């Protein structure tokens, strides 16, 4: 675990909100001169705390889409069952996220498709491919309330906010 001081945390907070910020603007926002800020940023990247930079998209502007969360149960619970399912998930771009869970369901998947028919074809394909999917429960997103929020750095690192 990498030890972070308040400046490191501030750098992470700023980047979480604006990953395209220039190095000079980042230094200004966190109260450092550019060279020390750049060195801290490189340290955070080398430590693996910054996994990458990306963009958030407004799917409504791209065209029709539906986001679905799928709770999945597998037929078996051996390492081979999990590996087979996870390899199948990796082959489908429509599955935009997948988490292995402890508790009632084995996986929670986020699926984005143009429509419900496309979603159902994906599920039918997984069932036909016999990747170990025993049961699935579909939850269609009707409204986005909150997404893309940065992690609560202060809370996770024991700060006082």
C-alpha cells in the first residue's frame, strides 16, 4: 500500500473530476509548482494508483441504448466453472462491466445494448454457448441517478473529509 499525503489525495481528487487537466493547471489547483506536482503524479502512476485515463460518455447522444444489470448464478462453483464464464464474458463488448460477488449471486454484469431485443439475444447466446449460466435476473435501468463519482478518498484513507 502506498502512503499518501494530503497533496497526493488532492491530486487524485482533481484527476478524478478532470483527467484532461494540464500539468500546469493541476499544479496550480493543488498548490504546487509544476515540477514537484509532475513528480508526484508520476509516483502515483508508477504505484498503480492511477489505473488509466478515460472519458465518460452521454449514451443518449450516441443513439438509442438500454443499460441492464444482470445478476447471474452459475451451474457450478469450481474454478473451471468460473473461468469458463469469465472467458465468455470477456468476448462480449456489450458486457461493459462484470463483478464477481460474494453472497447470493455469483456475478453482477452491466450490459449496454441498442435495445431489449439485442440484450435478449446476448443472453440467449450465452445460454446456448453453455458457459455455465444457470439463472439470470434482469434489472433494466430506467433513470441514471448518479454515476462516475470518484471514490471517497478521504473516507478510504481515514481522513476527515
